[in-house]
C-alpha cells in the first residue's frame, strides 16, 4: 500500500536518529505480539493461495507503478488517510489482543492528535500507532483467507523483493515522491511511518503484523518472534552508520525462518 523499505537520513543529529530508529524497530517487533487469533468464517469462500502474493506484489507494485504513472503517491496518501484510521479502529475493537468494541473510539483520538500535533513527537507517535494498528487488521485478515504455509512464503519473498529494490536503488525516486505527497488541510500523512528523524515503510509494519497473525494462537512463539525480530532489527540498525537505506522487512523474515527452523528441529527430534 505504501513504501516497503526503511529510508532515513543520518545527516542530522546522530543521537536523535539513533533513538528514533530504535523506537520504530521496537514498534515493528512489538507488532508480532499484537494480533489476536481470529477466524473469518464469512470470508471462507474467498480463501485462496493467491492472496499470498499481496505482500511482495505491493512492494514491487508501488515502485514500478510510481515510475510508470505519476500521481500514485498522491493516491496512496488519500487512501491511507481514509483506510488507516478505519483499520486501526477495527484492530482496537476486534483484531488485537485485548480488543474491546469501545476501544475503537480511541482511533479518533489518535487521528486528532496526529493532525494537530503534526511534526511533533506526540503527533508522530499517534500516527505511528494508527499505522501499526491498521497493519494488525490487515495481517489478521490476510492470514484468515490464505493458507498459512503460503503466507510464510509470502513474507520471505516480500523481504527478498524489498532487499533487491534497496540494493538496486530503485526505491529512491518512489520514496521521495511518497515523502513529498501530503493531503490537504495539513491532515496527517499516514502513508509513511515517521518518528522524529527516522522513517519506516508501511510494508515493514505489515510484514510484522503478518508474522504476528501467524503466531497469534501460539503466545510462546509470538513472544519469541518479538525477541528475534527486535534483536535482528536493532543489529541491522547499526548498518545506518554506513548506509542511508535498509530493507526493514528482513528482520521479520529472518525471525520467521528461525522459528520455523527451531520447530522443524523439535519435530524431527520427536520422531527419533
């Protein structure tokens, strides 16, 4: 839906950037524990393996769409402005652990704070919370209508595509267009995830929410996923000492592979 890599500038104060990127990395890791185990029987007829293409296709689709057609970034800005608060409200009322119907009203408060506090830490925090919560709803929904093994493949492929685009520097121009896009009346720009001097792509949160939705019925594994994602993400953040852009979907994919490898080893030992 929006950009699928993390892009930052380290030309400003290094301590400020270091704190900012660590905050976003921890938000991404925490998302692994947030989705609740939910089923959607009403959508059973829509269940298909084709949905697993969405994570990787959304990354490539935005990049090449913006290169081929002008105005894609502006369209995503207004799509996010409408969809993100609604999806966040749905997460608060249904999709996350501890959800309560009345909590959905908090999404309106977060939106108001993101609007009036734009370009402040409070506004950034509110907008980031909205983006993260909306990713929970999307993650829970996608896992509910897609075979789980294919969702796992989709996360890994998404990280591979993200990495290839970062290495080839194909993300620079589309991300620049997304950064410049802004809705009218100084409304919050929810198509990107910004906290102080650090920026993370919406897809990075979506990948973490997908992993969380996969592990939602296994709290112990979800906690392990949080820890692995955080450790790998913080370790990768050190690379910003020498680069300006990293694929932040990679820690999520590596956490998934680590959990799968451990589970495979446990099953193999049980059979012996």
